[in-house]
């Protein structure tokens, strides 16, 4: 924080308050002026060299680039216009996000236009935000222009190649008329809606959330970050914004660089001559992947004793994955306290809760039947029906999370499961262009607080609360996520709409009954033994502690398909889903017509289907009667940013 300390951002009540109502522009300008020669951002490009090519920006260089691109944007846009970023991972992407803010526009971080399989989502987002300009790079500009050729010329956005704008243009930059409550960017999230929604993130929200992260993780002026997360993802974006307030530089690489050689990430986390403590964030699958394929060569020196925090979030946190990672890297000095399971979401800018810096990740075992009934009842790990739950730690400073009866708005007691509602200055202010959804989601009212030990204490009586759509409970002061109110499927850190998965499966074979396919996820350790006996797929083996979510598809056979060999049908479903969604279907269960539960209105009852699958009643042709979705299903721990 340069010449400031964390305490400088606290008010008389100990809550976070941003001094001087600073915007992101103020934070970056301060760095540029006072730490101009210090490194701000480093990108390691592995596309051409096995060991990577290093590209770096000091704070002074960063400030010059921002002003240049922002000045160019001011020539072709109006204040408040949306500016979409469609560029590959790299320094130009970071510059683009901040340049849009410097121009007085609203940044819209999107993906690399050359990535496959995201065209439908991208089209929906672009139609929703109607950008006046697109920031990209020269190599991708042609493809980006092609995306808009179908629009009339007046409606086409201006396409700007960031690296082609000379620094000299920055002389024309005019500081925009914005304040701490202006919208800085739109964070698009699949959330629980069919069409992506853009969360409006203000300068106040992002600044507050960054300070909450700094406090929770223990980031200091001597800390540096490492990330491979895509920068259009809320967790990836916050990682690259964090150095503007605290710590040293951050090292960035592409997601594909990590996936191909996870040791690249591990190596950058290791201690360097600067002595800085390192931090990073990643979804659960990354820890398992790194443990399996990220170890150093036998004669290579690796020191991970400086790692201060590895945020584990954005998908269900697996006990087995954490154990494997710790066992793999403990010999290299990794502290057992390094992995920090957390909870977050785009509507909260990102960060909600995390395991404290001084604590190890906490795992408790609860009774399955009680959890299904809405209660967290601890049992011994060896008890029959015991389910592992990973704590998401403590809710961050100056943020409030209450467990609520979603129908009545009444706060529930500790140990009782309910919907999580959030409040704080880190919250987004709504969904772009969606007043009704904003009112429903961000303007909830808590009708009654607990008389004692209320988790709403300190929040105004008339405060607005944000409905998360997640089920959770408090146990000994720590927050646990037990499931999702909606049916969103999260596997390997990616959100999948069940209806999209179901459609892909249905279209893969005429042997499936149209409209009678259910997709859901279950913990790996609750998959039927038959799945593992068949060798599963992609090398999954039974592990009693493996609570990672795995995809299951249940489909009714079509008329005349009752006697067909199920294996080719299942293979076709798996191939279609992996090709379109890049996710493995662990079990494809074909059942007779009438087997899949339906709601009273005739819709697929996914949670009820999931419960029947786990109970084993779907196998053997048992026919269901129509009944609504169960209120709560058995779902493993989640952490959602």
C-alpha cells in the first residue's frame, strides 16, 4: 500500500472505509508516481519457448499505456459506454481493462475470441451490453470484426488493437468525471439464469473487496501474486487488480500453459531472491492436477516455504485434492496452512469468506440424513452415512452473510441450513439492464434476526440483502456451503446449465426420449460402485475422501429403443458432452420411460432425480410418480467467485 497501512482503511468502528473515496484511477496513479520503476505486471508467454518469454511493465510504463489507450477510447466513445475486452491472456488484456476505466467507460472483460466452444455465450453477452468499442490485439482484430459484420454499420463497435496505440496519444487523455460509486466494469456470470447477466461493479465495491482479500489472506507490501486464471473470470480479474492496492507485482501465464505443464505455476510460487511471500487462487481441480503432474524433476531445488495463501474456490472443494496437494509438496516446504478454501461470487465482486491466514483448512463430517433435512449434525468420520464438508472459513471484514429461510426472510440459527444472503459495500449494485432481476436478487429484506448471535449484527436494520441462490450453514462461527438452490452444475471449475447438457445428450442419439433427460452432479465418493467397477472414465478411482463433483446424466429410452445395447448410446452421449462442454460424464444411466421424476408442472425434477439416483431406485426400471424437487439435496462443499 506504498506509504499506507491496512489500518488506514478502517473507520472508528473497525470497518473498511476507502480513504478519500479513491477510484481505481487514483490507486494506479499513486503507484505510477511513487513506485514508477518498480515492476507491476509480468507475463510469461509459453507459446513459442518451452521456458517462456518474459514480458514486463513497470508502474510508470503501465500508467503511460493506460493513458494512451484511454485517450484513443475517448476519441471514439462517450462516457459510460461499454468497452468489451476480447483479447488473449497477456499484458494487453490487463491494459485494456484499466484503459476502459481510465476513459470513463465501463469495462466488460470477456474471453479470448479464438477460444472454442463459447460462441453462444459471447453473442449473448455482446447483445446484452451493446459495446461501443472492442479492445483486442492485432492478431485477433480480423476475427473480431467478422463477429459484427451482420450488424448495420452504425451499430458496429469500433475495433481497436491495443498494442498499436502509441504512448504519445496519452498526451490527449482527459481525466474522466467519475467517482467511487461509478460503475467500473461489468462482471458477467452465468449465475442461476439462462442468459448471462452483467453484475455492475463500482469502484467502491472493487476497492472494498480487495481490502477484504488483503486482510483475510495476509497480503503485505512484500507479497507477490501468481495467476493463470482467465482474466474474464471474476477470480482471475481480482488477482490482477490486487497489486494496485497492495503487494508487489503479479506474474501471469495463460490457462493452457498451466494445464499443459502445471509445474510452471508451482515454480513461480516458489521462493525467489526477493524474499516475498506468494499468493495465488485456483479452482479445486488445479490442486489435483498440480499434485499429479506438477512435481519438479528429481534433482531440481524447490522451496515453497514462502507461500502465504492459495485460495481454493469457484467449485466444490475436495478433501482428497487438498490432501494430495499437501502430500505432494510438503517435502518442498509447503505449509499445511497454505490452502485456503473460500466462498465467493461475482455479485459480491468476488470474495465473501476464507480460511484465516493462521488456520489450516477445516473439514467436518456430518450426517447425510440430517443434512437432507436441513441440519448440520457432526458425526465421526467413520460413522455410517458421514459426509465430509469443507469449511469456507470466516466471513470477511465489513461483510455480512446470514443464513435465511428463503420463503420468509427469517434468519436461521447456527447449524441450520438455509439460503445465504449477503450485505456489504463490496456488493455489486445490480444486473446491467435488468431492473426486475436486480430488485429480486439485490433488494431482499431480512424480516427477523436472531435474538442472540445474529450474523446480521452491525448491518443496518433496513439493509438490502443479496440472495445468493446457495444453501449454507454456520458451524462454530465458520461458513459451510451445502448446495445450490438452483440446479447449476459446476464441474472442474466451470459452470454448466443442466438444460444445455441435457440438450447435448438428447441430440447425440435418437435412442433417447426427447425432453426426458436429467443432468446433475454428485460427489465422486457417492457414485455407485458399479461406475468404478466398469473402470469409470478418464482414470477416476474410488477415494472415500474425494468429494469433487462429477457429472451424471440419466436418460429415458425412446420408443423402440428398449432392447438396444446401452454401451454405444452411452458412448455417444459422452462424446457429445465432452466435445461441446469439455466435461466428462462419469455415469450415463439409461432408464425406461416414466422413470425420471417430474415436477407438478411437468418439468424435470433434477434434485429429486439426483436423490433417487443416489438412493439407487432409478436402477432396475423403478417408475416414479410425479413429485416436486426436494428442497435440499445431498451436495458436497462448494466455494462459488
